[in-house]
C-alpha cells in the first residue's frame, strides 16, 4: 500500500483469538494483506493497547480510520464481546470513541467468517463434498474448529446479509451408541458435561486420544503420527472426523445450508487431507431416512487464514 500517512477512507480490522490478535488495514471489502500484523495477547493489557501499537507502527493516525470492525472469539451481546479464552472485554462504544471512527462493529469470530463467504479466492476453497447448483441467496453454514468450536448460518436476503451469532460449541455432544456413547460417558465423568467443543477443538484431539488409548499426547504429535500412519493416531483421527461429520450433519439439518457448508479454522485445515479418507461425508449423511436428503449440502474447507479479517472488512463495506 506504500506510504499510509496521507490516506483517508481506511478501515481497521482485527481478529482476536485466544492467543494472538491479527490487525490489518482495508479499503472497502479488500484487506491489504501487506499490512497484516500479529500480536501476542499476553504482551498487552487489552485490545486498545494492541490497536494503538499497530497504528503507531504503521504511521497512521486514528483520524484517518473511518471504520473499525473486530472479530472476537467469544459471545457478543449488544456490542460487547466477552472472549471465551482471554480475559478481555471488547466494547463497541468505547472502541468507536477511542478511534473516532464513523462505522464500528464487534462480531463473533464465526460471524466474521460468515461475512467473508463470497469474498474468498476460489483457490483458497477445497471441495470435500460437491455442491449442487443453487440460488445465490441459498443459506450457507460456517463451522469453525480451532482453539474452540462454533458455527453460524449465513443468510443473504434482499435487505442484505444476516449472520446471526451462536455458541454452538457448548451444546451437548450427540450420543449415538457404541463408541460415541462411551465417549460421552467419559466426558460426563471428567467434565460434568459432554459438550461438542471438548472433542472438536485442538485440545479435543488430545482428549479423544486419551479416552481411546489411555495415553496423553499433544495434538501436534498426534497429527505427526497420523501422517506417518501410526495405528493409534489413525484411530484417533478417524474417530475425530466421524464425530465431526455427525455434528456437522446435525447443524446442517438445523439450518438447511443449501448454499454450502464452509469449514474454517486451524484444526479444520490440519484435518483437511483426512476428511475424505475417514469418510466425513458418510458420517454427516448418516441420518436414517434423511440420508438422501443430506446429499444436497456441499462441503468446503477454507484455507485462507485471513478470512475473518476479510469478513470484518466486508461487513463494514455493507454497513
């Protein structure tokens, strides 16, 4: 983007995770990827410190920022975000005052991913299950697996795009008998409640491995052993993908995303090569007499690690 000091009409977008916050500048719906900077949350007291540091490093004043949108990994209510895995509170009103921006928005991180759909480079989409032709206004579903788990539907209407918030990771893990029943019972014993996120997340990989094999192991080690074909890691990986398929199938029936299901997040990308071999589609479609109906939902993996930033910029551009 070159020298930014004389530019106006800039938007500031940020993606706040449990460990790091990524910040970037955008023009309209387009994020300038050369300006993306990552900051460790542990080095800062709150988001305002991160944003002030970023603007100082880029040589941009707050008066040049006309819009700001942040995506937070936690529930958002009345413009206030409470992060699930970080002791920060993000307030839309305070954010707008500190940056003197005309347009200010606070989104859940999955909401931001939902706003990015349609603005992602096709090269960053990996088709897992073919998508039948549908209307552009067909509902879509974004499902994120990373530090935690969440999902949200995406509705395109004549009045614009609507992406309602959700905390889908904290609903009950379905119990389908057999291995799933044993997993649910183990989770109730260990955690008091069997939630989706305790399995379908980074830490969930380790927990599932321990339940299956009685051994503690880091997620990265399990994934490395999976790549090498080690039997226990393969069993863990297969079980993870099967649970993923069951949960995604349930969510698809809840929201009817005829426009496609988009899987996002670091854990999703790590498992992308295994979704086909471990038959995620089969697990997703195993819904009894509705199994044929489930074939109407295509599934994609979003490889773009900056999609939440794109979603923030896209949302601001639509306001």
